[in-house]
């Protein structure tokens, strides 16, 4: 099993290009099921989760050519309306095929995704919304069996779930009549998906606000679309620069997609400058602990919680981190503690007391963002070597992260 070996002490310094957003690419790929003609996606990241979605769609019959960073998808050869358990269990975002299958074919058999390290991750909001669209839903042997062409309806989501907002938007795009979705997710990836669907011929307005209105259409064509930059990857690199006393400029970020995050880094005492599509972050001579509370967008992103925890480990004073989105997203705490961090967890709150230094240690990745936190901690450690196992977690969401951090001065390598 591959491991990543890190020796800390080098400042992470330089410019880096972030890749296309994983959490946009995956729903966009699923949305091509709604199209009647070829779709081309540009700026597609080479990630294990993207390969997993490719496999699921290919097994349905989608013709996919993924060359470089462009992916061409041909939906006219889709024959299967099923997403099997052995594929869905490996990647929860596979569940995003449910909405488009119903929108295009009026039928779907998709395995329930099951839980993962960060929580049970139910799909009740997805299913309740689809039933509101008149779809018949039953659970059979761990599969969602759904039948019926969606009919427009007014739906208020119980929680602004990103995936449920996306599934419902896709199902409603080819429904009969008008759908109004409220209490929806407002993440930038929602607007990217709406823009893609509208370029196919859908009639969606309000993405990014609290009310999304969708006028269902009978047919959607094909299109070309460029995936937005990955704001979570951008934030991860910025934190790595600050935590190691370096200076990182992310070249193609969209600062508006990280509103609360940029403010929080400044509150900690980091220097953060935004120049158009560039964000530059640098350590200063005194990082201090702050309070962080994860929230749906535009609040502090849960996907950057583990990374800012790693930064807080070496800040002066205490940082209180509240994880309000997932019920079990402190998997990095035990491993950071092994590296000398001082962290106390009480329910969904973690109190991080800054320590003068972290030390390298053998640690284990548990989920995608916890893995990124361990790499940041390893780069920050002032002595010892950090050996991170189970790094398949990190390959799901970061493209060759060790090579890119090494190009920024990090002493980091992958060991087979
Ligand atoms: C998306 O997951 C992202 N994944 C996650 O990124 C991200 O953390 C999350 O949104 C929140 O921003 C992709 O886009 C592929 P949710 P999703 O539905 O859609 C509960 C990463 O690291 N919930 O907004 O699954 C759920 O349990 C990944 O890149 C229900 O209770 O997230 C969670 O506590 C991790 N019932 C909360 O809502 C439902 O039907 C937020 O989940 C759906 C969700």
C-alpha cells in the first residue's frame, strides 16, 4: 500500500494552479445523463473519484473519452438505468445519477450509498424531494427503485443539502411544469451545475440564492462547459503555506467562493491578498487561535475544517472548532494528537491549544480532508518524519498532491 512520507521544516512557497473542482465535476458528469447530445467538460481533474464516476456512467452505456483535462461524454448509448452497490458504496456521489435518470428516463435503480468515515450520510432529503415531484420511490434490497417522470412542485428542503439540491435540480430540469426549491444549498458548485444545465437548454434561475426556480423542458441537447476551480484545493494550499511559515499564491482561484475562509485566515493573523483570480497567503510572525464554526455556504466550509485544525495546532492560544455539518468529522484529531497536538473533543466541538511544535509520526488517513490535514501537520512538524498510510483517501480529491507540494519546496514523497 502506498504511503506519503513527509519531513517538515521547509516553508511551502511559490505559485500553484488548482485543478477543476471535484465537487462540481462529479454532479456535472452525472448531469450528462439528461442530455440528448454529446457533452464536453474542460478543466476536469484527474482524481480517483472522477475515474469512479466514469466507471459508473460507462457501465450504464455512456460513451466517455477522457483525454488530458477534457472529457467527452456521449449519452445516446446509455441503456442501463442502474447504479450497482459495488460501485456506489465506493463513492457516495454516484447517488447523483438518480435525479438525471428520472429526468431523462423516468426510471432508476440506484443503490443506497451507505455511510462513510465522516457520518451516516442519509439520503432522506433527496428521496422526500423526489416524492414531492411525484416520483414513486421504494427501497428494495438496499436499492432505491424509482419510477415516474417528475412533475413540477414547490419543495422546501429540511436542510440545505448540496447533493439533494443537485439531484432535485437535475430531476426537475426535465419535469412537467415548474419546480421551486427553497432552503437549498448555495455552494458555487450549485451555480456551476445550473449554468451547465442551462447551456443544455434547461430553464433554471436563482442558483446560489435561497430560491431556485426550474421550468421543466422536454428535451436537453449537448454542450461544452469548463469546470470551476476547486476552492477547497485552493484553501488547502493556502493553509499549507501559512502553517509552514511560507507564502503561497494560488493562480486561478475565485476568492468570492471562499468568503468566510479568507476572513478567518486574516483573523488568525495571516496575510491574505486577493488580486483578481490570484490569492496570496503568507505567514506572519504571530498566528493566533480563533473560533471556527462550519456552516453551509457562504459559511466556513466543512471541507476545510480539518485543514484549519492542523493550522490551529501551531497557532498561539486556543481555537474552538465547531463542526455543524457532519456528525463525525474529527477523524484527524487522534492522528494529530500522535504528532504532539493538544486537542480536546466534546461532541461537535474541538478545542485546539497551540503547541510550540509538532513532531513527525506514523499516522493513518481516514478520509479525504483529514488526509490533507495530516500532510499539512507533517510539513509543519519541526522534527521527525511523518509516514501517512491509506493515502488512497487523498488521491480521491487531490491530484498528485505530493508532487505539487514538493514543487513548492516541501520535503514530501510517495513511497510504494
Ligand atoms: C457534498 O456532499 C460534498 N461532496 C462534500 O464534500 C461536502 O462536505 C458536502 O457537500 C457539504 O458541503 C460532493 O459534492 C461530491 P450534504 P453531500 O448533502 O452532498 C445531511 C469532500 O470532502 N444530509 O450537503 O453528501 C448529511 O448527513 C466531500 O469533498 C441528510 O441528513 O453533503 C450531512 O450531515 C465530503 N439527509 C449534511 O446533511 C440527506 O438527504 C450535509 O450533507 C442529505 C444530507
